[in-house]
């Protein structure tokens, strides 16, 4: 199991916070270890006690964003299996995704960050699995198998439509000035739209919802373990 160094070292936590702020302000390519160390109030060598390079530090940062997204989903579904219904899951994914800082940076366009994240083949495979389109392709068969998604349309078409819908809502929420005015709660609109788009007319029973939740949790936990492995690989052995 991965050891998140920031849980055991205040210096490491400050380094992570400082690196995140600098990457958000200036981009991954322009930030240096010297700038990170100064912002964190530590010596440059202290950064290397925890991360072999700036690139490893930034990969670890992005992995922590993905970990936070999965942890939120796992916690919500574990507390209430009905969260796995598309009308609940879709707003959760959009809301959580938009509050993750580096995800926003990547979405707004940072070629240096994208290039850095895709350097390692193992990382490329993991990032591919966590892309919204890939998550739709992975989760929707589970939901359809248990009757939480209507079966009168081809599944690939449903996944494509849902991905496009989530992408559009993410843009509208993140850039409200680009969307029509007069909507008080865009997440409620998203929930209604997703329900109309993919949910069956008849509400699935509690047993079906719980079974879908368990399978979805197993998938999320598998991906979470892979993210923890990435974090482990990005860190220097604990000093």
C-alpha cells in the first residue's frame, strides 16, 4: 500500500502545495525545483529527499488529483449505493472533476503538463483508463447489466452520448459565461438530462442497485490501487 509522504511530513505537504500553486499559475514547463523549494520554505535538496525530479513531483501531484476523485466516488457509493444510478453519478463526476486543480489546468490547455504525464508507458495506460470516455466505457456496461441503463439503444452510442453530455456540462459549469443564463442549479439539470437520456422508465430494484454499486466499487478500487502504485513510483524512498 502506498505511503503518501505528505501524511508523515509537513515539509513534503508544503512542497506539494507549493508545486501545485506554481504549476497552476505558470504551467508545468516553467516551474523549477528552486522555485518550489523557495515557495515551500525548504532547501532545494529537501525536495529531492521526497521526489527524484520535478517531473516525478508533478506526476505525483496529478495522481493525487485522480486519487481524490476516486476516493470521493468510493466514499459516496459506499455510503449510499443509489449514488451509482446515472442521475446521481454523473453530477458527482462533473462536480468533483471540476474542483481538482491540475485537472482544470490540463483541461484549459497545458501541453507541457500533458507531455510530462505521458512520458512513462505505464502512466499512459493508467491515464487512458481514467479519461472520462474510458470511464464511461468501463462503468456503463456494469450499470446496463443490472438494469440501471436502458437497453433499447446500442451501448457504444449511449457511452458516446453520455461522454459528450458530461463534457459539455463540464465546460458550461467551468465557464458559466459561455452558457445560457437563468439556471440556478446546473447539476439538477444534468441529473434530469442524464435520467432522460439513459435510465429505464422503470426504477430498478434495490438488489440491482446494490449489485451495480459493488461492481462499480471493485472497478474504482482496482484503478485506485494503480494510482497508488504510480504515486509510489514517483516518490523517493521515505527519508
